[in-house]
C-alpha cells in the first residue's frame, strides 16, 4: 500500500476522533424545555435514547435538591453534575433522551414539572456545563472518562502520522 495513502487515512481517523470527542459544553434550552411540550415534534418520531437512564444514581440530585423551597443553587448545580456528562445526547432532539431523563428525575425526586427548566439558566445557549465536563477528579462517570480519552487518542494518532512521514 502506498505510504501517502496510509498517512492520509491515519490523519483522517485522527481528525474524526478529535471531532467526535469534542463535547458540546451546554445543555440547550430546547433540551431543557422540550421534554414536556408537543408542537412540531409531535409528527416527528424520536429514536430511543442510547443511554439507559433507568438505573442511574439520582441521589446526586435528590440529596441536594429538596422541597418545598427547591433552592436554585443546590438544585441547578446537582442537576448539572448529573446531566452535563450527557450534553451531546440531551441536545440531540431526534432522540428521547431529555424526556426520558426528566421522567426518571421526576419519578425519583418527585419534583414539580418543569422545575429545572424554569429555575436553571446560564444564558441564551442553555446551561453551561464547561466546569462539569472538565472536572473529572470527583466523578466516575463513564461518559466523562471516555470523552477525556478522545484528545489523548487524537494526539497519539497525530504523533503516529508524523512519525510515518519520516
């Protein structure tokens, strides 16, 4: 096989890994608010969520976000801690991840409908998850761990491509 072709394929794979690994650092307003509405999405079939929210540990939220007052800071920070590792999936409005996640959050926490959508706002882009995606020291989330590996894999492939050229 031609050496240039090998270099090209390796470079393409490295770029793909880096692009796919870059997580969107916000949970969009559509994902927060869209779980309870119908509107245009009524006629659009949604795919099943690739994440199984059924058996997740919701104590991150339920231990900190307590009623009847539902204080904004503990509720929103615990919600971000739970949801931010899944920004890509939650922002994908073609699947039912947001509605599924909120169904389980409300089931286990017995929260009023729309609590997090109405109380948790960081700006026009939605909830800012940057701090929660970069802070991996206190979490065992597999989603965060896998996302953390993508830049390292991309760098390793880039070095391999560079070495192949010489």
